[in-house]
């Protein structure tokens, strides 16, 4: 049995002229968002709980 985590990803972008950010887009496809906004992997951050893959041998 494998437990899957359904992730939601949010792209934050800086606002012009101020020291703030806004949510530009959210989605389920991290690779697509990275490509669309030219985000390198080094800039990805995780927030919230994430589960590791669990197999039958782990029980």
C-alpha cells in the first residue's frame, strides 16, 4: 500500500515598489509552475506537513 500526498503549490512574487509579496498562482503541478515562472529548484520551500512514501514492508 502506498499513501500519496496531494500537494498544492503556491508561487509568491514580489510586489513592485514595496517590500511585500503576493500569490501569483497556485496549482498541483510543481514542475509546470517552476517552468512557467522560471523558478530554480534551489528556490523551492516546503511549508506544512509532508508524508514519506509508506510500503507494505514499513508496517
